[in-house]
C-alpha cells in the first residue's frame, strides 16, 4: 500500500486593495472634521448661550463644558476645536491628490503620515492638559484622539505596503509631486492658506465677556444688610446673586445680568452676595474644590467697605478663570487701593464674619451650588427662567 502524504500549504494572505485603505482614511478624516465642527459650535454656545449645556456634561470629571470653559481651550487666540477644523481640512485637501494614483510607490502618504503623527502628538498634549490642569475630560475630544491615532496607524500601514522609500526621501518626492500638480495644488493650497491666516485677524473673541459702559456708570450702593447693589434705586425686579469667583457659569451669568441692568437701569437692581464653593469656607463642600475662591470673596468684601466693590468684582471674575496666580498688588493698583490695605482683608475678623453670614444665608435657602439667584424669596439655581425676566425684558 502506498501512503500519500498530504502537504498542507499556507493560504496566501492578500492585502486589501489600495481603495479600501484610502476610503477608510477618508472616512476617518471626515469624522474628525465633523467632530471638530461640533466642538467648535459647542465652544461658542458655552460662552454665548446662558442656557446651554452640552450632552456630554455628565459629571465633574466627564464634562465637555468644563474643558471648553478652561483657558486652555484657546490657543494663539483661536479655539482649539477650530484648530481641529483647520487640521482636518488640510489633511483632506492633501488626501484628495492621493486618489487614483497608480504605481508601486503611491505619492503623498509620507506627508499624510507626518500630519497624522502631528495630530497624535497634539492629542497627547491635550490629554495631559486635561489630566493635570483641567481635571476633566471631554468625550468628543477623546473621540478625536482616537481618530488621530487610527489615522496614524492607517497611514503607517499604507506607507509600509505602497511605499518603497524612507519617510524623509518620500516626503521630498511628495512635495515634488505636488509641484508637478501645481495647476491644481497651488490654487487650492493658496486659498486654504489665505483662509487660515485670515483667522488671526477676523476671528471674534466671543469668549471675552464685556460689560457695557452704561452698566459701569449705573448707581450703586449698599443694602441695609450690608450687601453691594447696582442698578435701579426703586427696582421693579431685584435679583440677588450668590456666586463664586472661580465658577465659570457665575461669571457668564453675572456679565449677562450686568448688561441687562444696563439696558433697564430704572427697573432692575442686582444685589451681590458671596457663596464660594471653597472647602475651607463652605461646609457643604467636602473635598478640595475652587481653592482660593473664599479668599477672593474676602478681598471683594473688603473692597466694598472702601467703595470699590464693583471695580474689584469685575477684575476678580476675569482673573480667577485665567491661568496662574492672582497678584493682589496689581489688583490694588487697578482699583486705586493700597495693596497692604487690601491684603489686610485676609486677617480682618469683620470681613470673615460678613462672608460667613453670606454662606449661612445661602445654606438656609438650600443653595447647593453656584450660581444661585433669589427673587421674591424664591431660589433659582444655575440660571434665571424666561418667565421671570419677561416681566421687565421684551
């Protein structure tokens, strides 16, 4: 009997066609662009819409709005998600020249690989900033990080399978290829460059809150209970705010109401009270949070005694959300007070008693966060409802 040996041969693995890789990269870049557009719109609404809350504002640590509110969301005076739009648009424009290219050594993929590498490094930097400085993460940002890393992987795979030269040499060949295609590439990239550089001159600084001059010139005073007010002497609507200088929503709403008071100076009065969410001052805060906001409130209370409350109040709202420490000496110079006198607020018993009284009042009203507003004895958390404002606002 003859034994026939069966020899098992390995199945040859065929790589996917070039078109499959190309279309996958195209889809990823479009997803990244769409994500950046959403984040740009969300960033704009966070600063301009007093009632806006994104769908991914889920908790203290997972909150797209917290990331948008951070000063780190602006780079070179342009929002970070807008930089994403610029980057993905450039990637897609370059990708368009790689379609239907034949031959063993496909052009442009070394440049695309280097761009994807830049995207990935940038993603790592943003992730570190979110972890170390912001202490919060944006779901849609994490999605863009995943897109960037996947783009890096795919462009590396495409280079490996369809390139026969090193990255540097291939990059030079890619640039030469674009020059050969200059009748198309130069006009397209030229328009892109013009649009890009125009951003530095025409992009609006919507994240910078401003108080109308008319609001600065309004009557001010101190209530019978010792709280600063601004606006109408005999108001139709009196709004008492409980705020924290390190609370972004407090700042946004405060500037909105200040401008509203400026538009209705004979009808609305704003009364300011302090409710720092600083664990060293407020008993409802159980762990470190908004560290320093209590000390800022002490400065503001002391300035009120000197008739400088509203000047310092505006500066504190601006300075508290910026990176770095607050310079008391610079603040004192801006409002016309002696810096030693202002520093004394930290050790003055009456000033601390005033702050404790504000916090106790907030606790009695059941205020659990900031901003909070009291109108005719009723408490409103976060924002003011339209039906309340409609009494005096068209």
